[in-house]
């Protein structure tokens, strides 16, 4: 049983926004962490 869209539109849009936004935010976070780890590795190699 699917919910009726007109009654639950805000709920459905919230789930869609989370479904699209969360993976994007996690990818950005992972990229930043990887860049920081690479910089740290280069500093350790120089020592």
C-alpha cells in the first residue's frame, strides 16, 4: 500500500531530499578526509 501523495507530500519530499542529499554529503566528507589523509602521509614521508 503506497501512501496517498496529496496527504503525505511533505513526508515524501523529506525522504526524497534525504535520499539524494545524504549520499552527496557523505561523498564530500569522504573526499575531504581522503585529501587530509594524503597531506598527512606526504608530511610523514618527508620526515
